[in-house]
């Protein structure tokens, strides 16, 4: 489920009904990184796959979601490339379809 997952109540309904095998979790939609991490764990507990995705995010939001996806076991990132024609910062470049995680503290964006 994608657009139907916006809150803990939505997650509880999905967990009870087992209506979806994949839950698309968008930090900007569900209330931030902490809420997104909680919903991804709820998906795993319900036997569903968690996909961490974006929602018209800047490079900063995309970088945060990429870091979140990397920090959650079995979560898969998808749709995390910035969509803005002009952005506040740049993400590390893609290489063979993958974006390297920063090796230093922070999100790895450059102004």
C-alpha cells in the first residue's frame, strides 16, 4: 500500500487485515523519521516488506530517507531521487543504480 499509509492507525488496520505485502513508508507523510522507523518495524512485525520512499522531498529530505532505509534491516529504498529542478543541496552521485552512504557524520548533502 502506498498512499493509504499515513499514520499509526493506518498501519494498525493494515497489520490486522494483512491487506498488503508491501508498505510504502514516506517520512514526510507519516510525521518524520521516528514515525517512519516505527511504521517500518510495524510492517516487518506484520510480515510485510517496508519500502522507504520520498514525497516531493528536497535533497535534504531524500538524504534523510536514504539514511533511514539503510538503518532499518530489510527495508528497501525506492523513489528517493530529488524531483526539484533546483534544489538546496546535491546528493552523492548514483553509481550503477546505487547511492553511496556518507562515511562521515551527517546526511552527505553538499550546498
